[in-house]
C-alpha cells in the first residue's frame, strides 16, 4: 500500500499480520469497501482490529483494541519498501537485497534534460511479460496497427530485415532495420499490402528500445514515448505511458497542446488498445518463433541476466539465427520462461 504522511511517501506490504486482511482496507458505515484510517502521525491502522504500524519501519506500535500495554507490540513487523520520488512519479523497489540508486533505473535523459511531459496510467489484463515483449516485437506494428488512426496517413512496410544492437553501454537493446520493403509479391497469392492513395510510405520504423526493469522507449521524429510494464499478478499489469518532448519555454506549451488535443487519445488510448486486445488474449507457451522475433529473443536473454548484459554473451545478430536455431530457442523458452 502507498500512503503520504506529512509530505513523504511510504510503501508497505498490503497485508495485516493479524488476520491477513489488506492493511489498506476499511469498511464504510454502509457496508462498502473503504480505506483504513490514520489515527496518529507516522502510522497506519488496520481497518479490522486497529493494529497500528509505524510507516517507516513497519513495526507494530499499537494494538488499539488490546489497550496501551498490549504485549504483541514490537514483536511483529510488516514489510516496508524503499521509496523515491522523481519526475513527479513514485518509484518503489520491491526486490531483495540493497536497492540500486533509483537513477540507475530511470532513463538518464529524463533526469538531465528540460522537457514537456504528459502521460497516462491504466490497468490492463495480460501478463506484464507479454506486454513488454509486445513493445519490442518489431513485426506486429506492420500488421496489427496497419488500420490504426495513428498510422492513417502512413503506408507501413510489408517486411523488414533487422539486427539487434545493445546501446548506451549495454543498458538498452534496440532493433535496427537493414532492409525495408513496402510491398511484396507472395507466390500463388498476389501482392500485399494493397496501396492506398492517401498513404505515404516513409520506410523504416521509429527507433524502439527496451531495458530492465521493463522500460520501453520509442523515439518518434519529434518526441519520445516511454512506457513501463508493472506486474500486478500473473494475469494483469499496470501500464504507464509518458509522452516527452525535450524542449523548454514556449516549446513546452506547444507540445502540451498537441498532447491533449490528439496524442493522448489517438496514440496512448486507441493505438495501445489494439495491443491490449492481443496481450490479454495471448496464451504462450507453447509458441513457435519466426525470423522477426529476434528482438524478443534478445530481450529474453537480457532478462536472464540480473541487471543487464553482464555475462559477456553477445547479443545475436540476424545473421546468426537460422530456422533450426529458432526452433531450438522456441523449445528452450517454452519450458524455461
């Protein structure tokens, strides 16, 4: 649970150690769900029996329904999590061991450059891993998003050949197009995709990169999308999207107007809802990978390495993966991931 007390944010495991009810849960006088209460500064009291925990340490400091001298006090602690605030967001470390500096997990340009920033937060069905892999999946935009309003005037490529690079001292992986084709003849079938007179083929894609922990970056020609995929449970995740323009002065105001007039609705809502339809329906493994899945394979390899590619293994290039190797990798990830 998250709570702000006297200007400072705190995070605690949302489970009272007494009977296992959510520490954040209360009940209104009309029998509806409500929130637990804070009777004393620096504490939170469970809505069931009044067990009261210190926000900073998680120590049980009072059991209100057992009186001031309750012997249980000081003997139990609810888990607390390190909290930092940057960019107007709350960052919580929920891992084991000593947390790294929060700056290590935030794209450095967001901390160093002046920018206009707006965003959207949502809860989506589907495992966070499916959502992250969708983000770095280089093939799906050319098909799934072909009918999107965001791409209404763009003729998307038919196919590309890519390789994967590690960039920015190995913190990110990114796919780069080596060959792009706008239309192709499929034997026995005909040409695809059909040409639309109002669509213009520009070639290539925005520069897409991903890094741990689950941070996606999509560099558009004039601004950048950042997205985070935050697990809730095995079947849902929180999805944070930021639209960022590195600018100052009047440029900030202009970008804010662009964002609220069309970017938020067309890109961050309608466009990503197309992804959401597929993410919540995905059922893998089993799966069968194909050539454009190189970027997904590289991301999975990064996830196997605790905090980035530190094992010395090189990220594979497209020339290193053949059909037989893709089949083998499919079997590996079917059983291991």
